[in-house]
C-alpha cells in the first residue's frame, strides 16, 4: 500500500510540475504507465539475445556484454571463451534478457562457473541474490523486485495474477477469463504494469520469473488444484470444440 | 489448427493434468482432436508421448475394470504415419484391447476406428490379405454412421491396397471415390492425401502431366491449410 501511495504521489508531482511549467519535458522511468494524457510511452524491451552461441558474434549482443562486464567486476580475468559461451548465452536466455537478472546471475561468477549458474537458474529464480552494495537494497534479489511489483497489486489483481501462473507458453484473453477470472481491463492493467506482455497476435505472455513467483503465491493460497482443474477443463473443451474444424472444411 | 498450435503447450499441460487425475470424461472429449492434430501437424513424437502417458496412468488398477477411454487411447497409439507407433506387434495388441472394450461398450464409431487400425497394422506387417476384411468391415461401419471424414481415409487406404495387389481398376475406383467424397466435405488433410494418392496412380501409369497436376493441387492445399 505504501508503495502504491508513493507511486501516486510521484505521478501527481509530475502532473503538478507539467501544469506549472509550460514547455517542460520529463524523462521518467517507471514499471507502470503514469496514466497522464501528456505521457508518451517508450517500452524498454529485454536486452538483445543471440540465437546461436558462437564467438565472436555473441560479443556484439548487449546481454552478453552486460554479463561479461559484470562478471569481470567480481573476477577481473573473466572472458567469454568457446568453453563457456554456450552457458553464458543460456543464462541470458533463462533470465529473458532482463538486465537485473543478468547482473545478479553474473555476480555468481566469483564462485560458480557459467555452467553451474545455468544449473542453479534452471531450478528457479530464488538463486538470483547478490550482496553488491552499489545496488539498491530493493534490487539485490529478484524476489525483492518481484515482491515490490506484487505489493503494488490490489487483492483482486493478486488473485487473478497468481492464477495466470498455470498457463504455459502464453494465453488468450478468453482463456484467462475462464481459467483465472481475468477481465480485459485487468489484463490491460497487468500489461501497463509490465507484468504481462501482449504480443501482436493478441496473446499474453508472462516472464518465467514472474510466473514462478505467482505459482508460489497460488500454492500458498491453496488454489493450485482448483485453478489447474479449470485450466484442464478449458483446454480439453477447446480441443473438443475444434474437432469439426479439424475434420471438415477450413 | 493454428489456434491449437499456438496453445499446444497449454494443451499438453491440460492433457498431463487430466491423465494424472484420471479425468476420463475430459480425456475422452480431447482425445480425437489431439490425435488428429498431432497427425496433421507432424507432431508424431509428442503425440505418442502424451498417449503413452495416458496408457500408463489410465490403466486399470488392481481389480478395477478397464475404462473404455483407456481403450480409445491405446487404439490411437498406431497412427497414419510409421513414426507414430512403437512397434506393429505391440500396437496391434493394444488396438485389439481397444476393440474389445469398444465392443463391450457397443460404441460403433470406436469399433470402426479399431478395425481400421487393425487393418493398417496388418498392412504394415505385410499381411495384405488379412487387412482387406478389416478395412471393409470398418468402412461398412463408417458408412452406416454416415461419417464421411473416416470413409475418405478407408476408401483411399483400401484403394491403394487393391492397387498393390494388382487389382488396379478396383483400386483406382476406390481412390477416385475417396477424392470425390473429400472434395465434397472439404476436409483439407484428407483431400490433400487423396490427391497425393491419385497423383501416384497417374505417375505409375505414365500420365506425368496429370500426376503433376494432382500433386500441385495437394501441395497448394497443404500450404494454405498449414498441414504437412
């Protein structure tokens, strides 16, 4: 609640400044849209990821550059080699090109090899913690970052968002409505808060770390079985409904 | 099909969840589409994995009577394509179990399906003579049910078998009948398959221009409908 209040106050301050100073332009970074009429939105996407892990091509990708630079801060002689480049690329892929995820993962180079980092990351995002003092405390673990986003949601939003964790590989609005009780407005709100991405084909996707976080919340709320049951019914029904299309004129 | 393709990961998760909880009704509703989707989109290995999971999880426990849906799952472990089954002998035994359950359940559509699969199994094992009565019995059931989707497959399969047995006139007529039926129903996968078979008939007769025309049309349908 506190964070939401602070966010609203920040938004109101920006509005006041804009109204008081004609011609004023402000560059604001935020996880959510400010919902101001004068706002122009520039979405910061994930860092560029290479499709193939071959040297030296991968070194031109920003995600790999960030990993190597961060790793060198804890291990100055660290370099991308033919032996570790595949693991480095895999790490960048596992964190979805998220800069903070790359920084937190690279900090482990001090004690783990890139291959070992991949193994840890494959088991979940809980491993992404750091004691780097030049990072704000709220950014020293992925869990802290995700918790902040979670705390900004209303109770109703939390209920819906944790249910969305049962989807795999994205979902449509209709599926979200039936399985999680999500309205279009709520999905739009999640997109505005960078909790979901809306693809050009109108499918919604959730970052894997957010999905794991939401899944844990769903489990804690004892709603996993019920939600999986709705997911199961929805998709088995979908298959059944599409049978005439599969067998007939399309 | 594109909708199922986009949601295949959800479909897979839903299937896994359904078989883990032994939700026979949900599995029964999803099975036919899952089977045909995997056939048409060449997801043989993934389809087989999901069916294998169903076979293992839905098997009768202790004194429990085998469920008809378990039989339907097993009957579909022998697909159209040779990549979609484990081994002909094991597959045949499973289809026979499926047939026995379908007969006990008096499920005519499923009896027809199992007979078709037994015919395919015999054909793949090189026993064409044993395949013919199974194909014909299956076809008779589908005609009685007025199921034109399956009739199209049976007519085409039976036609090809007769051609292989040097009964070309009879075989050609059946493949032609299958093609006409599929043009009427508009089933793209079936139509493309029958056009492909007609192309081979023309090719073997040395009618290369006609063969190419059939294959071109088949190819175009597959491209348009995203079937392979």
